[in-house]
C-alpha cells in the first residue's frame, strides 16, 4: 500500500540521533553561544554604567534606576515580539532581528549624547536582548533529544563567560 511507508523514512529526531553531534552542531553552538555571550555583556553592563553616569551626568537615583527599568521594559516587549517573529517567520529571521537590534542599539548607546537618548537606546538594547531564547531554541533544534539538556548546559556557559568578561573590563 502506498500510504503505509512509515518504516522507509526517518523522523527528524531519529535523523538527529543517528547523526549525533558533529561539525555543524559545533558551529551552531559557537554562533548561538556568541549571541548569549553578547546579551550577557549588555545586561551586566547595567551594573556599571548606572553609578558611573550618576556622577558624570549628575543623575538622581530615580534617573539612574530608570536606565535598568528601560532595559527590562524593553525585554518585556521584545520577548513577546521576537518570539512571535521567530515562530512566524523562522528562527533565522528572529536571530537576525535579535543580533541587529542589540548590536545597533548597544553601539549607538555608547555614543549617546544625553540621558533621554540613552534611556531610549537602552530600551532598544533590552528589546533585542530579550530574544536570547531564540538562540537557544535555534541551537537545540539541531541536537538529538537525548542530549539536549547537556548541550544546553554547555551553551549556558557562554552567558557566564560574557558576564565575567564584562566585569573584568569594567
């Protein structure tokens, strides 16, 4: 019977299990890890720029705390929006949006001439950084189901390395 050919093919999970972890998965780990690494640096940066800008720009404690609030507010909006983009248009489109938004807003915020533009740009950094879940979802799609937990743990080290590097550079 033509419709009864289930034994002739593989499911995606069976194919991933038979292939295992190879060069492609290693490159996917590096790429996704770099994304998480950068997001960790951007988030950890909050701990250092607030006090520095408070004295440099004579910010009130409320204004200083608004910088962190703007980033996390951006993350609330961005996590929904970027998750939708990744689900509706594909992980690659989601990853591009995450990377471009975080990079551009982070770079522009480094040259921010005043407090108001810095708050807006840090909101956009948070918006982009909220898409970090797209990196992990994309990476884990290429990993056999039996090893996903272990490889997610390995990928999580990129966040820790990003935080440590940011702290050492501050």
